[in-house]
């Protein structure tokens, strides 16, 4: 190993300056790594939140699908009921007209 006493003062100053620059760069890299870890933690939190929202939306979508099926069944039976009511009203109107005509003649 080279002894520091034998190295001239000018070279020692240049080496110290280089080491200072390297140390500054290493400090900047360490700060950047800390920021990267913080950002990674935030991204993980956002992804977890996004997954939670996706799950909630899927549950709501399933509920809407179930309601759509129920609505289709109710709509089908409502259509049949509507025709039954129309025929019933037509029969009642026909019967009332027949009774009115019978009463007028008779």
C-alpha cells in the first residue's frame, strides 16, 4: 500500500477533490434510491386501492346483472298480464253494450 506521506501535496489534493465529488454523487444516488422506494410504496398503495375499487365495481356489476334478469322476467309476465287486462276490459265493454242494447229493445 502506498503511504500518504510519500504522495505529493498537489496529488493528494486532487485525489481528495475526486473523492469529494464521488461522495457527492453517491449521496445523490442514495437520495434517489430513497425517493424511488417512496414512490414504489405509493404505487403499491395506489394499486391496492385500485384493486379494491375494481372488486367493489364487480360486486355492483353483478348486482345490476341480477336486477336486469329480474326485470326481464317481470317485464315478460307484465306483458302477459297487460294482454289479459285488455281482453277483460274488451269483454266487460262488450257485455255492458249487449246489456244496454237488450235493455233498450226490451
